[in-house]
C-alpha cells in the first residue's frame, strides 16, 4: 500500500490487482486542494488501475506526478462552481502555490468568511480574487480575529482586484475588509441589491481605500446620487460604473470654495440604463466632472441633445453608447 496526495493505492490479496481510492479525510469534505486535484489532475486519468493478468502502464499517475511537480509555477486557478467547502491544509497551500496571482472561487459551497480569508491568506502573491455568488452567513469582522496572522495590512498586501458580484454584499460589509486591502485598486459589486453606500460606518472611505481606482456598481438599486457620497472623496477613483441602477438625476458639486473636490480624479463614468428625468442631468455631469473623458449614457434623457452651458467643458467623445 502506498499513498500520494490524498490517494491510496493498494494491492488485493493473492493477485496483482491495484486499485486507487481516496483517503477518508479527502473524501469526507471538498477542500480547496482536493477540488483542485479533481479538476486539474484527475480528469482523463484512470481512476481504477488494475492489473489482471495484463500489463497496464500507469500513465495517469505519471501525468499527475508531472503536473504536481509544476504547481509552484502556476499563476492562475479557477475552481468556480466546483463546490469548495473548506480551506483544508493551509501549509500545503503555501507550499504548493507560492506564485499564484489569480484565484476564482466564485459560486463555491462555503458560506463563512473564515474559509475565504484562510485560503487567500495562504497565497501571499494574490493580485485578483473572485468570490462572486457566495452568500456569506457571517461578516469579515467576525472571521478576521480568528486568523491569527500578522498585522491585518500584511494579510493581502498584494491584492489589487476583488470581485464580489451576486453575493448580496452590503457596502458596510465591504468596509470591514478595508484593513486587509491596503492596495486594492478595483472593486466589483455587480447585482448585489445595494440601495446606498451611506451606511458604512466609516467617516472617510478615502482613508479606507486610498488606492481604489475602479468601482463597478452595475445592476444595483441606487436611486440617489447622495447615496454615492462615500465614493466622492476617493483621491484616485478614475472609473465609476453605475449602469442599470435607478438614478433619476445628477446634482452638481457645491459652489462653496471650501467644498472638497467632487470625484476629483474621475475620467470615465457609465450611467447607461438609468431613468434620468431630463437633459439637465447630462449638463450637470459636464459641469461637475471637468476631467471626464468617457461618458456612457443611453438612452439619452428627454429634451433632445444636451445644450452645452456657458463655461462648461466639451462634451466627451462617447456621450451616448
């Protein structure tokens, strides 16, 4: 009898019959590593290796060994919809995937933040993580103290892009992740039924996400521009996607000299498929965002084409798409 990566090979009594079976620990739960093995290493390999009077070459095992030997060079893994339940052996993950930069865990079977955070914390080079479609039953603030890791800012010191689409994620929950995302640049929150960003509980989102450059809030339930106020002071936010929400108007920035800059770095804005009431919303955009280079808005609000007000910036090239 011998084992390899959670698989046991045994020979039956009195004959040269070999069979391959999973160990009890690996078959009882779908850990991240076990799911990875099933998807990438055992597809197409012989799962029942027998020698019944015939010589059988163990090709599948040799291929598995060859692939395992190259795990340390992997840069991207997707186990989307593969039913990951637990994190498994974190030390094994650290040893196996030291170079991994992109991980897709979307629509996994776990519902605890501890599982997601444990897996990601074992992969220190991660730049991109997709947790879409996972309906978490707790909050990051509950799971983070249980990790027993170094300072929170060191947990995900490389993570640049986080995808949380279709996860029922509230903005207040996202803010709980801020201490462990010091260099986050892109945040995707599509189809989360978000009504407002004003209930986050932090006084300064610019301090929470100082490097954030892209925010995608497509297909949510935002109704008022005031609900987006927490994003207005982000110093590096250059792309904001608000398509398919319920915005009816876009007010101008305050005229007072002491008013902080209103989206000071915004160059790209998408507000397609919002029920804007009239063309004044477009005029407000042109006055409010002087650095704007790309605007996606369709259909155009009532009253025909926008009339450029005196002193306003030129209409961006792609005003309707």
